[in-house]
C-alpha cells in the first residue's frame, strides 16, 4: 500500500537468497510497468546495510548503546577464558545470523584491526614483570603479563572490532550518524565522519580507475617498475581525489546538504530496541562477572 506521497519500502531478492530493502517513490495512478525495478549494488561493505533483516530495522541508537556496553565489558574485563570467549563469539554469531550477513566479509573487515594489535601483542611478553592494567582489565585481581597479555590484546581488539563491524554492517550511514548525534556526539564530529565515509568511497574509486588504466596500458609491467610507477602516481592521485571531493561537496550543497544526511526510517525506541539493550546488559554482566 502506498501513502499519499507514494513513498514506500520495497524489498527484492537476489539469486543468492539475499534480500535487500530500498526506498521507492510512485505517484498516484502510476503505470503498472514501473512496478518492476532493477538495482545495482556496488561491491562495497556499505551495501550490507541494505540487507533486510530484523537487526537492520532496529533503531541505530539501540545498536550503538548495545555495542558500547559489550565493548566496554570486553575491554574492562580480565583476559577472556575459553568459555567466555566462546560465549562472546556465539553471541556475535547469533547476531550475524539474525542480520543475514555474509560471515566471510565480516571476518575480513574485523580482521583489519589485527595488523595494528599484533605488533603490540608480540612486545607484551618482553615487558617487565607486573604486566599492564590495560590488558588485565579493570575488574581483574591482578594485571596480565607475558603471553596472557599478548592474548588479551589480540582477543580484545578483535572482539571489539567485530562488535562494531556488526553495527556498521546493519546500519545505513545516515542512520548511524543520526544515532551518534542522538547519543550526544558533537555535530562537528558526525559531519566529519559523514565526509570521511563519502570521500573514502571517492578515493577508492580514484584508486580503482588508476589501477585499470595502468593494467590496460602496461599489462606486462614488472613488480618493481609497477611499485615505482605507483610512487610517482601517488601525488597525482591525491590531487585528483581532492579535486573530485570538492566537486562532490559542491554537488551535495547544490542538493540542499545542511550538514546532516537524510534518514529513511524515523527514530523510534520500542520493544525490539529495549530487548537488544537488555541482552547487551546481560551479556556484558556475564563477561565481567563470570
């Protein structure tokens, strides 16, 4: 059924069984031929937020609050024992299933934190006895040290990244930024995040276009010469990305951009949101007090 303005959510299913939801607009007396829609999805992580699922329809404020509770519990607790780690992974896996998300892409995105955490973890066993409260946790009876501290650094970093990755994968960028503003994050920070989200895509497009141009003009170029060529093109790539970013900003302003992105769904806090926050509180308590 359509409203007075013809605005409605339309779900469509892909060949792999994934269901996406998009917003459409039909005027009164629209031609039935326009009931058929074709959609193109870029191969980007942001497109996962369009997957229609019970988790994607929950208000962004509830998901952010729940994720913050879980991350604080993971960071402030002592190094997770096997049972605690298995329980946390099982809860995150249940959220992945509820959100109908591809597990491989989530693991790949959350693993991006490991190159930063692993070097710190490798140095942990070399430190003096006594360890660090950062790895031992606020609720631990003693600070962790040695290989226990290394395990704590890696496990806490990955579980925290996986938790936030779930939030990003089930929440569209405008809703995520609106949720951050509603939770008290300064507007200047949310505006900066919105530009980072948009310009990261722009920079990625410039890099892909440059790689395609090089591959089409020099398909047999060796690795050494290719690396040297990329070094020469790095400055030009940044200039091109900056120029395109300015044009994107001008286009946004011409379309009425006022510092915030439009949100498809109105904010609400009902029973599903309360249940999610309650589950996060219980999960955090289990991690900290077990």
